[in-house]
C-alpha cells in the first residue's frame, strides 16, 4: 500500500480543513463521513466536545425505503433527517465540515437536503 492512498490523502485534507473550522455552542459543526455502504452526519459542539445530533443510513428510520445506504438518495435522506433533528433541538445555524471529501455528489446532496429542511450554513 502506498503512502498516498486515497484515505490517507483525505485524512490529510480533513486535518487541514479542521485547523480552520470549529463548532461552537452558537454555531456547531455539521460533520460528514461516507463509506462505500453508508453515509453519516453529526452536529458537534467542539468547545464541549460533544455530539448534539447524529444521523446515518445505519438507523432504521432512515434506512426504510432505500435500496442501499451509499447512494445519492441515501445522502438526501440523511441530510433531511439531520436537519429535522437539529430543528427539534433548536439548532438552525451550523458550520459545514465536508470531511476532506470534494463538495460534489453525495456530500453536496446531503448539504442541499439539509439546507432545504431548514439548516443555515
């Protein structure tokens, strides 16, 4: 395995992004992680080091009606679900952390669905 595998490069990019982004109590961080089979999103307050809200295609409620957890439809559903859960907790303003991934495809679909359902970033 070479030193510059895709996952190593993504982690290096993510570390560089995280130097500039920080979730606060007023504006927590919306973090995205994707695997081949699932997509995960969580809203984090970095000042306290806690996860406020989380959603993924592993959850039963989100998984319903999806053929697979790693496609665009799944990303849209996770984005809508995380926005709904955030609104229930009183969170409307977040900082978007794309996790070192390009802002394209599933990462963009999740962000667009979260915006459509009431999150501002």
